[in-house]
């Protein structure tokens, strides 16, 4: 979940406001992680990162990880913030959190996105061209929150909320296809969804799951009066993590998103991104319904004699989008795969940074982040 790699922290040593002693202590705390495992850790750093959706981006990130009441039998909570500008004239402020209360009785999972961007719009469906139809310039606000209470061991239920506002939307046609049908929501929209969610979660460390399961089933309704468009969304997200030997993990995810009603283009099922179907641009394929799955084998760490802080992974995924189940075509699915390296950033808390390279039939992409993709 944590965005961006700690990549250019050494830039801080040139800043006049930092003494040599402070920098040395700060770096030692990050890379050696000699603190008590129960102690909260806070990290703030400049970042240099890359993703196909943004190209190169420069910003600042912060990360706070802790155990409730400093009790390591509780699950590891994380809160992070990120502000950035990119070479694609994008900028934004992001906040993400996965917070567990004492005894894991309450679970708060959500994100906030405040951003301005041009993003590529390829059209709707699986038959769209890899050449984008238009660049969509817009301002966007996304606030998604789950408030869940444990009702049985590892089983949570509660309310889910989703607020999305897209404003100042402009479609700038591409040079290859200057005339196309504008999608629903092309003038912008404000939509608020409220619903119920059920989650089974027995993971101990959401940033690097060694063993466990996660499953979410959620239904949200976006009513007229609170929303520009009326529609419903059903989400199914299932993840299994199984240890293979002492250090290896086999991870699998199945994701489904099913929409009905008048769904604006920005809230359709979006295939691609840094988490699911790496290698494809976020929203390269979009439609009312989405099905995707991925499998990843993680070696954390690799069995080197000289260090125990370098790991690796290989992954593969497949996905499709479709307007309704009568027209769902498995043969229209696309595939992606690749591999990556890992560096153990916080040994006591078992948190890695990752560098992934992914390949598709349309090209490749690489990703620099903290925390696993899922």
C-alpha cells in the first residue's frame, strides 16, 4: 500500500539545516533498524519514482508504522502521506492508512487522493487501441473509508463510504483519432456512495504478508441527490498467502468489480496500475465490470552469504473488463508478468522496498515502491 521508494534520501546531507550527526543517526535508524521492535517508527524523505501513469515523479513521502499499545501481538498499522509533481504535469497529495486498534477489534482502511492530472483515455472495453483517444485533464478528489468492527475472530463488518469528485474536465483528442464519442461523466461529476462491507483478515503485517488470508465483499449505492449519477458497485477482493520453506511466499489475488446503473467513466472498473496487472497503464482498459487475478512468488530474502536484506519476486497476472455477463469473453483477457528485486528496509518489522519490471504485449513498465503490490 505504501507509495514510492526511499530513493534519494542522501540529498538531505547537502541541506544546511541538517547536522552531520543528525543525518548519520537518521540514516542509521533507517538502514540498521536497531530500535525495539515494538517502538513506532516515523520516516520522512524526498522521493524519485517512476510509473507508466506518471512517468518520473518527484516529491516527499512520510511513513508511520506502529503496533497499538506497542503490543506486537496486535497487527502492524501504517499511515503514509505523499505529495508529488511529475514530468506529465501531474501533481497531488495522497494519504493511505490501514489502522488496527488494540486487540485488533477495530479496523480502519482507507485512502485520500487530491490530484490534478492529464491521463490517457483509450475508450471503453477490451477492443480499444493501445493509442489513446484523448488526454483527460481534470482535478480529482477521492475519499474512500472503511470502518469495520471485529464480530468474530478475524472477521470484520461495518460501513464503507466512497466520495469521488472530478471537476474541470477537458478531453484533448489524440492525433490518431480526433473524433470519438465522449463517455458518461465527461463534464465532471460528484458521487457519494454508502454501503456495507465484510472483511476476513488474519494478516499480521499488511506491508509484507508471510502467511494469511484477506477477503473483502462490499456493496455501495450512489443515490441521486448525493450523486450526479445513480449506480451500484459490488467489490470482491480475495488474497491468499502461503509460506514455502523458511523465506519464500506464494501470494495469490482475485479481484472483481461489478457496476450497474449510470457509471461515469472515471468510476468504471479500471484495469492496470502498480498493484494489479502491472505493466498496463492504469485505466488502459475500462468497463462496467472487471475480473483480474495475479500470482506472485516472493523470495524474502535470497540466500546470499554476504547479506540477508536482498530479495526477489516473479509474478504473472491476467484480467478482462466487460459491459455485462452475457458479453464476458475470457478469450479477450490480457496477460502481464515480470519480476523484481527487494531490499529489506526495516528488518525488525519485515518491511521491504520493491523494484518491479513488468511486461505486456503492448510494452513494459517498471515500478519503485515501499511494500508489496498486494
